[in-house]
C-alpha cells in the first residue's frame, strides 16, 4: 500500500483534507458576522423587533460555526511542524511574523468581543453591544486579510532575501511582503466569496421556510436581504474573478494554462474550452466543446492575441491539469448560477412576486450550499494550480515535507478522518437543526400571546411591535 501512498502524498492528502474542512467555516462566519452587524444596526435604527429576532436566530448558528472554524484551524497549524517542518524552517522568518500578527490583531479582537456579542446584550447596553458585534465582524475580516497575505506571498513571493542557510529572510520593506502582487485580488475575491456563501445559506433557509409558510415575515425578510446580496455581489464577483485571472496570467501563467486546458500554444488566438476531458498523457483535451478565440478575448481582450500553452514548459513544471481544469469550471459555473438566481429574484421583485414564486424558492434552496462548493473549488484551483511548488518557482512541495515514514502519516490521517467526520458531522447536523427551526418573535422562547411585554436579552420591544403578535400577517404582507 505504502509503495504508492508515500509520506509526501499522504501529507498532502492530510493537509488538503483538514484545510477543506476548515475553509468552509470561515467562509461562512466571515459573511455571517457582517450580516449580524447589519441586522443589529437595522434594529437599533428602526426599533423593529423583526431585526432583533433574526439577529438572535443567526447568532446561535454563528457561534457554532465560529467555534468549529477555530478548532479546525488550530489543527492545521500543528501540521506545519509535524508534516512540513522544512517548509516552516525555511519560510518561518517571513510567514511566522505574519501569522503572529493575525493572532495578535484579528484573533484577539474576535476573542475579546465574542463573549460580549454572545452573552452581553443585557449587561452592556445596546450601543456597546453593537460595537462588540462590529468588532467581531471586523476581526473576521482582519483574520482573512492576514491569512491571505501569507498565502498570497507563497504564490507571488517578493520582498525577501535568501539567507546563508537557505531561509527566506525579510527584505528592507515588510510592505512589499504583506502586499504581494496577488494579494489585493485574492483578498477581494475571497471576501466576496464569503459574502456570497452566507447570502445563499441565508437565502436557502429563508426559501425553506417560505415554502412552508410564505406569510412568515422573518423568512420573507431574510430571503429578501439574501437575494439583494446575490443580485449585487454575484456580478461584482465575476468581474473580480476576471481581474484575478489576469493577475494570475501575469504571475503564474502555467496555472492559467491548466485552467484553460491549453496543452498547445495558439499563436493567433486561443479557444475557450467549455467542456472536455484533459488527457495529460497525450497532451490534449478529449471530447472538447470550444468557442474559437474566446479565451484570448477574455484573458488579453484581443481575439487574435497569442496564448502560450503547456508545451512551452517542462513536464516537471506542469500542474495536475485535470484537477485544475474541472475545479475551475465548477467554480465559474456556480458563480454564473448565483448571478442567475440574483437576477431572477430582481425580476420577481419587479413583478412584486418575490415571495409568491415557489420555483424561485426551490432554486434558492438547492443553491443554499453552492457557496461552500464554489469556495472549495476555487481553493483547489488556486492550490493545485501552484504545484509542483509550495513557494512559487522557489521551493518545491517535495522539498518542504518533514522526513517522516508513510505509516506514521497514514495513521494520523486516518485519525483525522474519523474524528473530523464525527465531531464536525455532529456540529453541522446541529446547525442544520437550528436552521430548520422556524424563525419567530422572541427567539429566547418567551411564551407568545400571554399579553405580557416580550423581553429579548433584557431589551423591551420597540413601540412598533405587538407583543401578542403571532409572527405572521393574515394579509401575507411583510412587516418591515
């Protein structure tokens, strides 16, 4: 068995497995933290109980997702020392301080205000609690900023000097290291992806409850907000992805060659291959469906612009084309599907039927997990497309691994698989249960209809809210 699954391959599988599990939680919590800040801000501005109800509904879900993201992230950091000690030693002088900044700024900010956000509304007052919510949201964005700075430097390494012992040493300017050439594009693209991921989860949950009761004002509001986000951000994300692709073509051309399936160079315009089966042995794409010269138009804005192919680089420099080719198409396909749902919702809103079209609600429900699939596909495209390097063009992945035997790595990999599916499977199941709970007035569980003022976390509802209201309007109109 271990003749094929050597220690290096097993270490790569282990890191891919743990980072994939981890990545879905920050992709959700980054957007959800900002959504919670918006909900609380709207509640403070309008005094409408509906926004506070939704805030408390999603706060419970955020707490669990945030906790699972922290726990799964800690495991990854240990792997740098166990499976990738050579990488840690050589890149430590640069990446070590950047990751420390993430802990000292983002993580401390999140940890310092998370308790106030979760439990402190009745203790610190509305405004200070809102500040805590804003700080948690800002902390999630700061965390993404530092981590993407680390990862972007690995893709476009600049601002360093080589030490005598082979270490990457910081040069005179940390600004160049932090803001590497790919960093702004990757940060904007990733944060937008997190917002879209959250929007489609919220929209899917709202659609689920609308299919059961289209008059529920809480479901109507969350669905409306999510669809606005999809309609606005999805087109922006497609433009951001195009700009990111142009940056990648400049700094990592062989990754783009693999994404496009260009085994051969095209001196007078490259086609856009929509679908096909990459054949790395024969250096071609079988059964391909292509549009002539469209790839040159997209990547160089010129139909006849020449495009280099993988035939211009050695086979040893070629990334795994099949994986990159298909993960890229999954990401792009889902991006256009998200934009389609957003535009569909705009049309339904224009027809004053946003809450009346069950097929739109069913489509939004099906698209609920699409953001997670898209961010994982994008991450696979980025990381597998960088191969065979861990620091692009400077340090190969095979040079970064620890001197471990395959059975040792295999044992820890099996343990990770068992523990992750057990622990995080239970966490995801509980989140889905919370999402299945119908949002209603007073998420703290005070009995409705008893004529007493409803208090949520020590806050009395505003004058616009009737405490005995059932949470649904007989007219079918939304209470906003």
